[in-house]
C-alpha cells in the first residue's frame, strides 16, 4: 500500500528516533500547539503513523509513549523514564532557545568506558554535555565520572568532534549535572555546573543588566570555557 507522509509526519518520526521515547503531551507541545484542537490532531496523526508501522507505542504510561520501530527497549522498561527525563531537559531548553547539534546519549570517545553524557547540545551559543541524575549516587562515583571527562579533556580528541567551530579554537563543553542533590565533585580543568533544572541554570546565569537593555557579556572562565546564556 502506498502512502504519502507530510513533512510534519517525517519530523515526528525523526524526533522519536532521536529521543527514543516521546510521550503524547510532548508531541502536542512541540508539533501541534498552534492548532485549534492540538490533542485531537496529535492523537489522529499518531494513530495513523502507528497503523502504518512507522512508529511503536507503549500504553503502559499515560499519556501514551511512542518509540522507534526498531527500539530495543521493552515496553515496560525503566529505560523509558530515562529517555523521558532527557526529553524533559530538552523541552525546558526550548522554552528559552532551541538547542542545536542535539545528540541523545552521546558517546564522543567512540569506545566503551569513556564518557557517555545523556545529552550533548549547543545551547545559546555554548556547547554542553549534560548528565541527568535521576538516582542518588555516592560522591566517589560522581567524582569518577568527572575524572573520565578530565581524561577526555587531556586526550585532545575532543578538538576534532564534528560540531567544533571551523573558524576559531576548539571548545571543551561545560558539564551540567541535572540533579536535586549537590555533590562535592571538583575539577581544575573543566567547568562543572550542578543545577536541579534548566530553569535554575537560566536563573543562575541570567545577566542582571539585561532588563535594563545593557549589553550582555559571556561568563568566561580561566579554563577557556565560555558560557553565554543571555
């Protein structure tokens, strides 16, 4: 049977493939909110794409969560909640500025045992690796995670990553820990930011002069990392 997909259909399928698990309400927010009946429109589109065999779904959650056709995730897996938490961070960013170069479960070292941030993106002009901690870990385990980032920093391999700017010096991303708990981790070489949410991050780095129309400046650290969130 032949069928024709709209550009929105293609964008939705690509988005689900990228984020691995996407709930119905997030699809409404990201793709249908401009319509008169966004929930009904979303439901209609998703049922059609599901019946065409272009996406999978699990109704173990409410609202329904959609998965890629080739998803290697069990429909009752706790991994789904992990991917939904990544999606939530992305959506928070979108309320300020749409992130670019988004990579879910980035593996920049290309080998097992290296850093595996939950999310990489360029947000408001600055690159970030984001670790989302849904569970509480020991400080030793968290410091070990930071140590892996330091190892990668000293390898210089990051300078050749595809998203690096071609017209200026390579930038090592800041590391954001999204966590309700503050860990006593440290690094002399990396910028580590611990916040409970992207909203907290934006409040933390918002320029106090912005509301007066003053020119905003980047926060530049001795490590050479620049954070510009205004």
